[in-house]
C-alpha cells in the first residue's frame, strides 16, 4: 500500500534536454523551477530559470524527435550556471536564499 508523505518545501524541479540519449551527451536546454509553499498552503513557483546552450555537435535524430529544439535555436546561447546554482541553493534552506522573482 502506498503512503503519502508530505513534501518538504522548497523543492527544485529540473528538466533538461541533450543532444543524444546517453549520459555523455551535452545539455542543450535546462529549465529549473523552485517551488515553495505559499501563505495559502499551496505550492507556487518562487523562481524560474530556462536557458539554452550552443554545443559543438548537432542533436541526434532520436533526441531531436524528443525535444524538437533545432540546432539554429542554440546559436550563440550559453547557460547561466550562476543562476542555476542560486536556484539550487534556494532549495536547501540555510545554504542560500531565493526571492519571489523570475529570471
């Protein structure tokens, strides 16, 4: 029987897309959402980051079918790792801070 356990907020949700389907394929897109419990008791996004990164090689056909991001969309793009780190720190109370803003 499944047991429901309360979620310890804040929570960092991360989604990323790569050029292929193996662990060694580079990340080309990442989205992070820091979710916190609001005064109303419901979960709300406290901060959001999404970014793209140009990489040396094209996406495989299989990866492109999954994410649909054309190589042209990545030209000149780079991920802001400082903002990613700030969001991650915000998910661990006492190790960083976060505000109610969207990047």
